[in-house]
C-alpha cells in the first residue's frame, strides 16, 4: 500500500525493484520515469555503484558535458569506483569538480580509459566510438535525447537502464520534415519514445516522490504535467518555509535606489508577491494585459525587481536539510524564461548584488534546482500562442525547479489567448498522442495560479 | 521569419508591390529547366488528369488522360511522360568532370550539368513525389505490366522529390518557394503559395496595386489555379461534360471522327487551364534569372550534380526502386544529412548576401565594423613556437556586443578566425573590439598581402561559421540495435545487399540512404490497382 | 433565443453540423463567426450577396468518388468495414455484424422521429434486450447515419455521424469515412485533423445520447475509427485516432459559448443579417446594409480563415483596408512586436512616429531593422559605397 508508506519507503521500494531487475531480470532494458527532483541522479549513481561492485563494467551516457561532469562528481564521491573514465572531446578542459577527483581519468579514446569501472561521456562523444560492447549502459535524461542519437550508440551496450523525466522538453530538430511521422523509429522523437515503441514489454518504473518540490507545488505540477501518473512530495506541508527578515519599509538599500529602470515598478506589489510566495509557495505577479515584444520591458523589469526584492528582504529558507535556515543567496535564485534575448535583457537589469542570480531559458534550466524561481510566463504579452510557447515541457521545466517558492510573472489575458488559440491544425496517423497537451496543461496551471494573484500596481 | 522580412512585408503592403529581401539569387537557374505542370483529378489519390511539360517556353507538350478513371489510360499517360522526361534526365550524364576524392580517397566524377525540374507550387512538388511513389514499383512484366520506362520515371521523380528536401538544393525548384525566398509580398505566406497571386504582387500590372492584382488572380474564373487541383467549377461545367462526351464517342474501333473531335475538345478544355500557368512559370523563371547569383550557389549546384551523378549510376546499377519509407538507420542518416545541409545553407546565404547578413546584425550575431588600427606583424611569443597573431582594433555601431574570447569570421576572409581579446562598450552606441587573427595569412611569420585588414577598411564579422563538419557514423542497417526494432527482416536485406555493399565501400556522405534497404519493394505494390 | 432569430431574420436557420461545430475551434477568437453561426446565418449566401463569394465548391468527381467509396464499404452487410474492424481488433475475429440503416425513412420522417429511433435503439442495446440476440451470439451493430442531438449554446443541434459501431461487448466507436487517401500509412495532416475534430463532435453527441438513455457514457470510446482509401487504390484502410485532445478542446469551447449570449445581448437591438429574400429566392436587401451589420460584430481575421470560413474574403478585405498587420500572417505580426497597424509599424521604423511608452522596445528594433535594410540596399546599389568596402565587397561577394 503506497498510500500508507512514508515517502522514503515508497521511493526505496521502486529503487529496490529497479536494482533487482538489474541483477535478476532478463529484460534488455529497464525504464525509469522520474518526476522533477525525484532522485534520478541518485539512482544513476547507485546503479553504477552496484554494477561496479558486481564486476560488470558499465558505460554512462549523458546528454551534455555539464551533466557528465555533475555525474562524475557524484560518482567519485561514493568511493565505489576504482577508476572513473571520462570520455571527452579533444578540446575538453576538465572542470574543477572533475579535476578534484584522483579517481577520474580523462581520455579521448576508450582505450585510454582501460580499467575504469564506469566510463562516462556525452551521447555525441559515444557516437564516435566505433567498437566495443559493454554489458550495461545507463542512459541519463532519455527524454532529452533524440532517437537518432541513441541509434548511434546503442550497439555499444547489451542491456540498458534508461532514466528520464517525461515532463521535460522534447528534443527538436532544425529540419522540418514530415517524412518520418508515424514510423516507430522516427528519428525526431525522444530516445525513450523509440525504446518503448519497439519494446513495449520493458519494465517501466516510476520514482514516486519529488524531494525537490515542496508540498505546495506538487499537487499543481502533478495535475498539470503528470495527470495520469502523479507523484507526491517528499516533505510535509510544514517542512519548507521562507522567512523574510527585512521589513517591507526597511528595504531600500543603496543599490536599490540607483536602479532607475526598476523604479516605476510598484514596490508594494512586489512585496506582496514576495510575501505570498514566501508563505504559500506560489505567486502570480500579474501585469496589465497588453501585446508586447518578446522582451517586454515591464515584464523584464518585474523579473529583475522581484529577484532583487527577494534579496533585499533577506529571505531565509528553512527546510529538512537546513532546519536552522539558510539565506536565499543569489545563487539559490533562478529566473526562467522562454527565449535567450529575454534572459539577456533581464541579466542586463540585475544590480551587481544580484549578479549571481541564474537567468536562463527553460532548455538550459532542465535538471537544475533552486530555492526560489521567478518565471516569465512563456505566453505573457503574446498575441498568439505558438507550438513552441505551448510546449508542455517548457512550462513544466520552469514551474518545477524550486525547492521553496515560484513566482510567475505574466501579463493578464493569457486565458483568453489560450481560448482564442486555433485548435490542433495537424494530426498525424499512427503517432501516439502524448499527454498532457500543452494547451490543457497551460490552462490547468493558470487555473492554479489564479489563486495566488498579485496585481502589479 | 526574421524581423527584416516582416518589415519588408509591411513595406510591400503599403507600397502595393513586393519588396526584395535578398541582394542575390540563392538558387541555381538551369539553362533549360524542365517545366512541369501536373493536373490531378479531384477526389482521387494523385490520379493524373493532364500535364504540360517541356524545356522550351514556346513548345509546351500537352498530355491528357481522356478518362482519368481508366487504369490503362493513366499508364499510357505515365509512359508518354516518361518518354519526355527520362531521356531528358539521362542526357546530362555524358559529360563529366573530376570531383574531389571521397573520404576513402577514391576518385570521383560528376556530371558537369544536371537536369532541373521546375514546378509551380508545393502541391505540385507533392504530386511529383506521389506520382513517383505510385509508379516506381510497377513492373514491365507480370499481371499489371506497364511500359518499361514507367518505373524508371517513378524512380527519377522520387529522386527529385527527395532531393528537394535538402535545404539549398536546386534540382527540383518549387517556384512559389523560390520567389518567396527573394521577395516579400504584402500578403501572408499562406497566400504566397498561389503562384498567380504571388506574381501579381511581384509584378503588378500597370495601374494596379499588388493587393488588387492578387485578388483578381485568385479568381479561378480569371486565372485558372496553377494545379494540381483544378477549379471545381471547371470540373463541373467543362471537364465532366467533356469527359462524358469522349466516353460516349469512344467505340471499340478506335479513331473515329467523333472520338477525335471529342478528344480534341477535351484537350482544348484542359489546355485552357494549363496555358496561363505555363506562361506564368516562364515569367517567374525569367525573374529569378535576372537576379545575380550568390557566390556559393555554384557550390551547392555542384553538390546537386554529385547527387545526380550518384543516382544515375545507381539506376544503371541495381536499379532497385527507393523503399516506400526509410528504415531506422536510413531515417537517422538522412536526418543527419538534412541538418548538415541546412546548417551550411543558412551560413552560405548570409555570407553571400548583405541583406540576409543584416538579419544577423540585428540579432547581434554579426556586425559591420571599421578597422581603426591594425598590428599586422604581431608575433605571439607566449607558446613554444613563435606564431603570427596580428591584432586589429575595430569599431562598430551595430548592436552586437562580442564577448571576450568569442570567435568571429569575416566572410571576406573565411579561412581566418578573429578572437575578441578586448571589448569596450562605450556609453554611446559604439563598441570597440580588439580582434586577434589566426589562419588564412600564409605560412610565414609575415602575413600575405591583403590577408590582414588595413586601417580604414569596413568589414563584416559574424559568428556564423561556414565550416566543414565531418558526417557522423551510423550502424549498418543489418546492425540496427534492439532499441530501434533490431535488424530488418533478412529477406529485405538480401534484396539490397548489393547496394549496402556499394554504400559502405564508398564511405562518404553522398546520398546513400536513397538506397533501398529495409523494404522488399517489388511485390505487393506492383499489384496495387490504380483506380 | 429571441435575439438569435432576429439576427438571422426570416431565413430558415442554416443547420449546424459537425463540420460547422468543429469550425468553432479553428478560429475561436472570432466573435463575428461565433454570432453568425450561433444565429444559424447562412454565411455562404451572405458572402455571395456582399460580393465576396466563398470558394468552397466541390467537384462532382470528388462527390462521386466519395459516395462510391462509402457504398463499397457498406455493401454486403458492411462486410468490407467489418474486416477492417476485426483487423484493428475492435471487434473479435469471426464476429458477424448487422447493418442498421438509421437514415430517414422516405421524405416524411421528422427529425424528432429519427432521433427517437436512434435513441430507442441505443436504449434497447444497453438494456441488453433480446432483439440484439442472446449474450455471446450478439452481432456487432453498425448504425448507419443515426441521428443524434446535442445542445450547444442553448440550441439543439442535430448530428449525423457516418456510422456508429456497437461491439458485442456494448463498446461504442464512432466510425468516420473519408475519401482522402492514406498513402504508406500517412494522410494530409490538415485533413486528418478536420476528420478528428468532427468525429470528436460525434463522440460527444454519442455520449450525450447514451447518457440520455440512462447509461454510462464510459461505453463510448475516446478513439475513433477513420476509414479511408489506401494508397492509390480503392481498397479501404482503417486507422484508430485518439481524440481525447479534440474532446478537451471542444468541451472548453462549448463551455465558452455562454459568452455568446453576452455578445448577442450587447449588439444593437435592430441588428439583423436578414437578406430580405423574396418569393423568387432573390436577396433584396442592399449589400451595403448587410456589410454595415457585419461591421457591428468584431472579427479577428487571420489568414488561416481563408481555408475555413466563408466570410474570409470579406474579412480579409476589411482587415486590409484598415491596414492591419494581421493580414500578413501570425508570424509576421509576432515579429512586428504585436503592433496592429502597418502604418504604425512603418512610422516607428522610419522614425516619423514617436513611440508610446509601451512601444519603445519594439520601435527600437524596428528602427534598427529599417536602417540595416536600407543601408544594405542603398550601399549595394551605389558603386561609391561598394568601393568603400561595405556592401557586397565587404561580404566577400567580389571574390
Ligand atoms: S473569416 Fe471573418 S468571420 Fe470568419 S472566422 Fe475569420 S474573421 Fe471571423
């Protein structure tokens, strides 16, 4: 009965099933779906350790160099590996978090990494390895990987564990072609999709608990983006809270005064939004309805101002990992947007004290975690919704990066925009429908945010 | 859609005439393009009704299927079309030149020219694809035997249709796309797919603005649609009675006067729908020809000629038709090639055309700058070897704000990298950048004359790099991994074994996935009835 | 629905069908269309009358072929169709079927009678009545053109699906027959989309009918069976289409229909689209009056209207006359920063218009775009500029 098990027990049970499948099962592959922050990397590291212990060398295929370095850092920390190979391109310069570990060997060819109990590389790098077959591969972020990338590396392993978050952004191609739609091996789909379509019988596990998202976030995120599977929060409703140590009035610091661009942003509404988010985990900071350019100056300013305000109010986050509180420093805050130019515009507005705040697009924020996120709604100020802006994964990534609170900045009128959006214009035969639909997920999320609305002055 | 093109559309709207959005032509214009206007029968799956075809504007050939539901007549049409097109397609093979060797160092030849097929709109290009699909699996023997040239035509048409997916290819030119690539109209992209309306915007008649001219051009009573779909009104009022009259006049002993008359009337009716489009298409071709070609158009045409040479050889070799759909490996390979072609085309267009480059200047991916000073002879002594690393200081008012360490390339000196080593963003609109140059200056420690920009020179730098990226490696089809369904059934591998061997021997990235692999193409569709 | 009939005028209401309902989703932001459709105005006729005839004519070749295809499927107690349904595992192998013709009996049968007939049949089936056979030996029922009704925005709309399949297990599938071809497993995506949304309307209506009969609408499958000719032959092929997304879209749009009441209420009291058609069938009302009436209801023209709405010709010319960027397409509008008038765009771009505070950003981009564009054009055409190094030579064109 998962209903009565504690989150930790429920999660352990799934991990246990995965490990036993690995040791005793005979399936060629095992698939693990993981909602945001459900311990995907922990599982990967654990599995790599178990395989090493069993004397079965494994390869680990991640999607970006950043991810590879993160994983290596964590693998090395376990002490379970005699040698960790980092398969790299010629021009790779080891990042400090890789270089610090003696146990890591960097090489451009597999041959340089002999004796490794696990070899880690990006899918692109693995695709250049012409031979060799390992008994096991762990494919990380299988929903971000494109099917053709998997095709190029799949002969390097006999069996594989695929892990990924189905709510993330789908991979894409610059080429627009309908040539392959409906084919089970359509190269434009995700690696996960292609594996499941050809091997529908593979065991599919779901990590049931998000350790990242606070209890306030889970119901909304689960309903909007994981409607059929759902997941729960690892922490109770009281486990995470944010205290604002500075008073509303007291918060006019020197740099605050200097920012003329932000001065026309009504301060009391900012405070309301920050306070609401601090106490309830969400806030919708709503600007008046208007069609704007992508880099909507007011919305951009609001994002920057909210981040600064949060710092000025000296937010402190209390959680199970920091029961006596930890300041929400700039590096614990992220501002998420849909487009690069928006990120650049926001960065340009941040005062030096907030320079360490991460400002990035949804694509780049995938897999990352912060205490507080400020999200510029992808549909804010738009005249029309496009497939890009409606993509489920985009909003899901943006709304699921936070441990404590999420503040969404949007212009009013998104609901109407969605309602006026022409329905599906193209349907392809023999292509499995994916859920949730971006249009519906957006509606669901908006309905949720309605309750946390702060109208900007 | 870039902001510059959007702005050009707004301009066209107000001025009532289409506006140029390029300075040069980005497609190849053949000396004698083969113009092809197919018409299809409404309600049927790509059933041919008629076609006008030819490479001489003054001598169009008219092909008509007098009873489009009659299978034999349809194949007679296909045979006649094949008798025109196939010899034309084959003609270009005879004269060849030596091309750069492939990746394995094998010598290569390519035809010095290649055939070019020109169609009016995307739907006509779709017709080419489907007509290729419906004919390439036919056989010249057995129960549904057709003229031997029909399946050959089918393979050629399939080749053209597949090659058209390559960004920057000019073997099959869709005129509405080609025109819209060079002119912005004051209507939407959707309406631009209507050739008469698009041309009305580009060349509105005296005294009319583009919008009015385009609206008139949309009236099928004034301008017949450019096909393949016919005007339903024409179908009901003219075509159906003409077909009926023909059917009534046809008697077992063919060639009666009544039959000739009926067939003449039908041909006239159909010709009336095709001729205006024929003239428009040659007009459109003339417009494109009048533009100066971009420098790199010839390179892409050479790639087209490679593809043509390759395919012609294959047709002479095994002659197996292209599979109905790509297998797992073929699909991944093709996507890879399409992506590379697109990346190259994107860069080449910008390099060839200041107006396209302007789009990148707007987004900060390129800037035009003036050289303030140039340290031509600067030597870097920090490494083990002394190396020539001139530095130039440039200043720009463009919005680009290069980051220190970023690499830039000037299309005027594509072999040279310029690394930003110092960037000063002034309060005003001006940005000053110190660029350190490497490459493209010869081997000595003094640069070749003209290889380093001089003070006072205005030049463009961009982050777009026209770089050769080696093609990726893919497993052989028979090694398709379990994640993608495993190897295709052995029977289908047998059928294409020869082809796969040829492909792996060649080892380059020419269009080898046009080879059939995972499909036993010959049997079932050959029996497909076609009516 | 007082206002609706006044708006329509004396003409008989133009019957809504699945296609017109599905069209609600193609430009749901347009009030003009919503009002006209709800009032049952004959838009085709209206468009003709004001001089913008819609070109949605059908070729007789297409009609003949469509009918022949449908007849072929239904021949012989739907033998061909049954084979496909078995192939798709919707009915078990070896199953026999009964073709139940639900189309109108003669000329006289009223819609209500037909409705009752279909409802009675459904009731019978779900009760497991003996007329359907004893369990285990029940045939699959193929209801041919049953009549269903649904209430949308307070009006009853009659709907007539091609076929409804009731399996021996009392599972209900909507079957949609279309004459476009499925070639190598694929068909024109826009046509499939149109078929899917129409079929979704039928699914909703079928659910309503089942519920009405007192049974659980869960029996109605949310995937439909699309039957089309395969490849280049006349052989049929069936494909299952999951229409859950379409159902969600429709549900939401229906829920929004309440807004139309408000729209209607806000219109001038004397507004009507009556064409004053006389006994001989000629419309007598001056077109300018009709145009004026149309102008009272705001539209939201987008180029996509051309493919779906009879009024597109008119709305396009109005939108053009107003100089709206919308006529240039949605992607262009987006690039122009959502500015609605072309004149404003060009004014901001050329600097002759000073931007309002919320336009500053857009104006800066447009201004720069304009400068870059004219700079490139002027320099290329100007030999002195070219020799100064900018323009073509700067980009390596002289090479
Ligand atoms: S054509 Fe006119 S009435 Fe029809 S949907 Fe478009 S804007 Fe609305």
